[in-house]
C-alpha cells in the first residue's frame, strides 16, 4: 500500500474512533458549494416525497445555513440527515432539492479513526471536561494525516506541531497541559539549546525527568515562597489544566499543581509540576508572580529517536531497554540538546559523548545455536559482516597456511563455502575452529587458509542471550524453525548480563517473535 499524507482539518469529532476530516486542498470547493447553497434560502424548491438515502440541501439549525446532506431517517416532518461535507448527523426540518451541479461533487468529509487509542478513548468517554477540551482543540487546528489503509473507515495517525496528536491528549490527561499551556511552555527553552543535566527518574522513552544546573536555585526560591507566603487568593475556577497552589493530602505540604480531575468536597487529583507525580490535593489558591512564571525545576523530557518506528510492542521494548541503560548511568552527568521545545521537550541525550538513542536502537542480528529459549547465541549482522559474507561467497581459492596461530583470523572451507575462522583447539592432523561470523559455531577442519587483509580485520560480535520466556507457554520447536543462518531479526537488549546471558527481545518483520512462537 502506498502511504498517503494529507494536510487536513477535523470537520467533526465524535471520538478518537469516530471523526471526520477534510482535505485542505478541498477547502476552496467546500466554500464555493456552501456559498452557492445559500441562494436556496429564497427559492421555492421543496422536495417532494423524500426518501432515506436521498442527497438534499438541508439547513443546519445551529447557524441557519444550508449544506449538502444525505437523509438517514424520516419521522413525520423531521429529517435525520448527515452533512456529507462535514460528517455530523443532525435533525433538520428544512430540506430542499440539491442542484444537480452541486450534487456531482464527491463527499468532502472522510470518516476516520485513530490508531491505538483504546486508553484515550476510554478516558474521554468518562471525563466530559477532558472531552470538551479535546473537542475544541481538534476543531481549531490543521493536522497532518497519515493513512494506514485504503478504505473507509480510514485508520490514521495524526500530527500537529510536528508531534503525534496522542502526545497532546496524554499531556492533558497526565500532566494537565492544555494546548494554551503547551504554547506557554514552548517559550521556556530554545531549540538547539545544550544543557548539562542529572537524571532524576525514568518512566519511559517518552517520560523521563532531569535536573538542570539552574534547578536548585529555582527550587529553593519556589520552596521559600511556598513555606513563607501567607496572603494567597483562593482559587475561584476549578477546571482541568488550571495551575494553582494546593496542599497535598499525602504529606500536607504546599505545591505548584495543575488540576487533572475535580472531585467532591474540594479535592482534586493534581499533577505536581515540580516533581512529575500525581497526587490528591485540597485547599487551592491562585498561583501568581514567580510561582506562576517560574519553569518547573525538573524538566520533563522525551527521547528523540527519529529512525525508529514507534509500534506499541517495539516502544514497550525500547522503553525497558532505555530504563535499564539509564539505571546504569544515573549517577553520571549527562547532556541534553533540545530538538523540540514544549513539555515534554524532545531531546537528544548524551552520556560520555554517546547518543543514548544509538545505544538502545534495535540491532540487526542472526540467531544461532538455539539450545533453549533462554540459551541462544546471537550474531550482530553488521554492515561489515554482510560485506564479508558477500565477498567470501565470490572467492574461488585461497592459499593454505602451514602453521596457523591462535588468535588470528583465517579462512575455512566448509561444504564448498568460505568462512572466517579462529583456532579453538589443535589436534594431530586437524583442529577445532570457531566460525566467528556464524554465531561462534565450532567445526573441525584439516586446513586453514590466508584471507585478504581487509576481510581478516573486519570486527565481529557474538553474544550469549536469553529471551526470558517460560517454556510452558512458548514453543522451542517454532523458535528453531524460525532461526537459521539467513533469517535476520531486530534485537533490543532489555538487560545487560555478561554472566547468564543478555536478556533480549526479538522482532521479525516488525512482529514480536514471542507472538510467533507462543503455544496455542
């Protein structure tokens, strides 16, 4: 399927799994259709014997304007119609004949649903205030839509301000960051800014917190005001995203908060702005002056990983790998470079000059010697290895080595195919060698051969690994069938362990291998 992208507007929003978009390129035609239909106001073009399915001109009672519509149902003199250029269905008592020229245009509203939004869909179904914020936000912006299938209802992803729409939804749900607050937070930092930071804690790739060199000064000033100020104005407006000063019900201390959910008896679930956690609070007051304007003294960040597709299973694996890597480096000074401002700010993260995104990104591997699901050998299928294997397949002859030495790389001829090999043990008339590009497999040969220098020097990496699976629920036979010297997987390392084997996750053609080998 050819991937299709549109600049678009959301013409009507029912939910994340039921909304309509208009192509930006259709806007002029839509405006011309709407303008032409208003001429019907003074025309006597009453529709005789209308039926469900008929295309008509119908008056939208909310604004008194005429639009193209399709009759869905008729009860006495009232019609349920769907406005085909917008997507919403309404009751209308005024319909007229649709001029044939205008009827010839295709419907301009396209029915869509967002991919992977079960959690977000549930939240807006139970929280009317969050629904209203999202409804108004989506109705006011231009989005970039990526189509994931070819027929209605279209499965899509959407971006605004170069970020996935789900990021903004999560901002509202988890952090109380409304679109207006987001725009304010974007002004705190500058794109390209470089900062020395300490890691506070890591929740996922999309949510980790750092402390900057200015954090302590900001923290001291905020805490001094909170502990000593007494003349605060009581909060009069309790709504989602509202910034305030409130007392935690957990420790009875005052914090800067954003309201996430309003409960009875003056209590709210809040996001503690300077600590990155949620808590129930009471006794709300207006945030003014420095308390309103100061940035959070810990910075909420999201890792910049542009080369990786963020599929749900892959994202979860990457997050586990990221959390493990960060645990190893949490006492080290780190550097962030801000790629996109806002909250969370999207950053490149460096430890000892290494880009962390490069450390955790999936690695192409070949799997060998599958003894058990938790005892297997993995060969990194680097560009160097691929080049070596290709060149070895074209070589006809090599010169034999009379006295091969330990620790050197030679050529070994196995079943008329050349491989790179290193001596493991010598015997009378033969030797055991390690095939360094084939998962350290051991074979016995009588002779070794001299390799060209450029092939001899290419580095290789073999790892002992574990999938960390329970054999009661997964099939070893299926795993062995899947693994051969030609099958390439993408590997993510969950946890480094040089003693018992690195805990890894494998993907084959973007599919989680655990789903392939699961017992039914």
